[in-house]
């Protein structure tokens, strides 16, 4: 039977904040846009973002974009590309005002201006006093943004394919990406979407780890699709662990809690961050706070009968602040801990949170592949934005509040560039048979159930291996064993059996396809980590505790054949002087 086919100007895979920001702009420019999402758009992970989005609006205290730029570069441990960071920080205020006009109900100050809270790693005057830069809609900022963008897209007549799973990109011999093969999850029917441009906006891969703040759907599908299409993945060794997940469960307690004045204590009731970051204390960068918690616990100062977590104290803020500014956090504690933060501190432990690495792009969100030992080349027709991309504005460690900003700024940048591209490309090039058959083979492989181990059991083992071998602290033997274990698990994929859901067979196929994607991303992460023999940002090596700018001030690139290459960090901003690497203290 011939495969169903649809044609659009532009295909967007992913309906989170990144995909929807781009879609809105394209639809408003009268392009025919298809948005494919494996879940209903407003269930994308952006909906879970709590704390807020950074912009130097200076509504609460003095601020400017140049300080924001410095903080982002320092937070990235100097691995972020300074041109992209300047571009993002300069665009931030405009992006927030646009959101306000799109309908996002930001919290307000008494004078009516947008409320802003303090977040980690923010400073005034290039490393001076704490800044107050994160614009928030209580502690449900992502929810407000995603719903507003979705509603505006409906109004602009964006075409949505809800609950369709993208399987693979279709590329022709000349290297053009011409759309993708997708599957309608309800019926299992494949469909080809032909498009002049394809934007990957598929989010992160937090499901690599057992304890994570990420939704079940965050399986790095877009990154794996790019990898299979011959694009290397950049900086995959840098995975962020958020210091404050609910202990033993992983749900996120936003940094906004510390921004509002909450702080961490150990079993002696000591505010231990004063020792690790005397200046910024609890609002030091996330990598710094996560490591401090680990050390407190390792040295026996953890709380609870097993001394396996620390406490986040908030009761001193008073019921009024908690109810007004942190209502979602209070709900989370009441539901999952059966305790009220107004009365009792919250038990917390670091948890997997954010994929700093991803698909390499330039600041127009075009995907670039560095030809080995040659100049970078753009992949024609392919774009990436949001958490799946690595532009790179977060380098080795992302600052809180900068991801919502990243997805919106580069979702917009992608749309701007796509509009120009569409103006120049009047015709579709036609889908190549070979590419279509290859993608179909990936889907058909899961038509049978198999009789080996189940998808669920292999996925559970993978996340355990990643937690044990590629967590907050790393070391060579541990990483090398991790590489072997992931390779061994990947080889077992051949025999894997679909987890038995007799009545919902297509979702079982989706789970298998997701696991294949996760496996590729796990290998990229652990291989890149094993090769980098220094500590930088979130990549913390006990055997190489120092940052080594002489040898390692460079981005890693992981290719699908398990090999690695490197490319320089772009140290030159667009208009201002560059910030040379300095020791990073908070
Ligand atoms: C709990 C939590 C709280 C956070 N809080 C903040 C915060 O306060 N501030 C901040 O700046 N950042 C925060 N972050 C990070 C930020 O929310 C995310 O990085 C960002 O929202 C990612 O947006 P995105 O558009 O890239 O992808 P997502 O919102 O993750 O959306 C991905 C989309 O891709 C689709 N998709 C994926 N694979 C496929 C496939 N194979 N086929 C079809 N569709 C597919 C999904 O259906 C979904 O629509 C938080 C993250 C978490 C997990």
C-alpha cells in the first residue's frame, strides 16, 4: 500500500516552547506549517517549567543585558559561544514583552511591572551583587507560556498533527533534508511529511537517568534522528543535575525557592553553602550546589535516618510568600511528601535535569556539520532549536531561567531564517525512495513482538547504568565501564521484545523506538564524557579536578560511528569585547 503523503512549506517536529514560537511566526508570515508532536502540544515538557525566564528588564533592581551575558558565559564555564550568548541576552527583553502581548499572565509588582526573582548565577556589574532577572508567572511560568503560544497558533491556523511520532528525517543524495517519516500513534499508520524546511524542536533527553525532573517523553528523539542523518552531536558530556529534586522521587523544586530566600541545611542545621560559595551561597551555579550536596552527604552530614539527602528550608518565608509566589511547589510537597513547606523543610537531592549538548547549530538555528578537518557546512533545509539544539549558549553549565529564553530566542531566529529560505526555494525537491525505505525499515522492525527481554527492562537497566557511570562525579574507570555497559545493552536491542500491551500495541512500538533513540544518546554522552580529561561546569572528574583551558577549551563532536572530533569555542562576541576565561568562583 502506498504511504500517505502530505506537503507543507515547513515541518516542525516538537510542540514545546521552541517549536510553537517558531510555528507562530511562520504561520503569521503565511507559510504552510505542520507541527508534529508525540503528545498533545500543551503536554510538552515546557509546560513543567516553574521558575521563570531571564531578561534584564531591571524592574526590581538595576540590570542590563551585558551583565546577563557575562553571567551566562561564566556559568557556561567559558564553553558557551560568545556571539550566540550576546545575541540571546540582547534579545531577551523583547522576547519577554512579546510574550506579555501574546497573553502570558506574568506575576506583577505593586507598580504593575513584570515581577522578577533572583536566580542562581545572576550578578550586577560583572560578578558583583546578586541580580534579580527572572520573569515569572508565579511558579508556573512554562505552563503560562506554552498555553499562550498554543492558543495563538490555533488562531494563526498552524496545522497540528497531535500524537504523531516522528521516526526519521528524509535526506536526498545532495544532502538536503526534505521532511520526515512519522507514524500516527492511534492507528499505527505511517505518513510522509514533505517540506522545504524541517525544524527539530524535540526537547532534551532527561530520560537517560533513573531519577530525573524530565517527563517520560524526553527521550532525545530529535538528537538521535540528526545523528542518524549524519550530524554529530555537540558537547554531550555536559548534562545538568539540578540540586533540588524531591529526595528519592526526583520532581523538581525550582531554584526560585532559593531565589525567594529559601536555603539548604545539613543534619547539623548548618547553612553549608556558605562554605562552598561564600559570596553567592545558595544561589551559586547549579553544578556548584549539586556537588556541595553530594559532598555533604558523602561526609556523613546528610539528613534522615539514612543520611541520604539535605533539607531546603522555606518556613521562614512565611505563609503569604509561599502561597503567592510558590503555590505549585507547595502543591507538589503536599501531594508527594504529604507535608507542608510552610511548616516543614523539603528533603532534596540532586536529580537529572537538562541536556546542555545537542544538535550543533549557528545562531540562525541552521544545523551545521563540521566536515572533518574542513570548514563547517550548513545542512540545507535542516534547523534545530530549543533543548535538542546546541547553539551553544549554555556551554558546560546552563543558568536557571536561560532555557526558556533559549527556546524562544532561537525558535524565533529559526523562523526568521526559514522565511528567507522559503522565499528563495519555490519548489519541493521530491522525496528520494532510498531515504523513505530506510526510514520505513526502522518502523517495520517493530511490527513483530520478539521473544527476548522487554523494552521496559532494558530501559530500566540503561538508566541505572547512566546514573552509576555518568552522574555528578565521574572518573576514568567508571566511565570506561559505562561505555562498555551501554554498548553491551545496545547490542541486546536486536533481541528485545515489545513490552506486552496487548490492547495498545502502537504505544509499545513507540516505546521501542524511543529506547533505540535513548541508547544512541547514552552512548554519545558516556563516550564524550570518557574522553574529556578535565573538570568543567557539569562535567566533574575526580581524577582531573581542574579546568584545563590549554587542552580543552573546545566543543566535542560525537559521530554515529562512536568517534569524536573537536571544534573551537567562538570566543568573539558580535559587538562587545570578549570575556576571556577566568577562575570561576561564586
Ligand atoms: C521540571 C522542569 C522545570 C523547568 N523549569 C525551567 C525554568 O523555570 N526556566 C527555564 O528557563 N527552564 C526550565 N526548564 C527547562 C526548560 O523548560 C526546557 O529546556 C524547555 O522547555 C524545552 O523546550 P523545547 O521546546 O526544547 O522542548 P519540549 O518542551 O521538551 O518539547 C518537545 C516536543 O517535542 C515533541 N517530540 C519529541 N520527540 C518527538 C517525536 N519523536 N515525534 C514527535 N514529537 C516529538 C514532544 O511531543 C514535544 O512537543 C525546566 C525543565 C523541567 C524538566
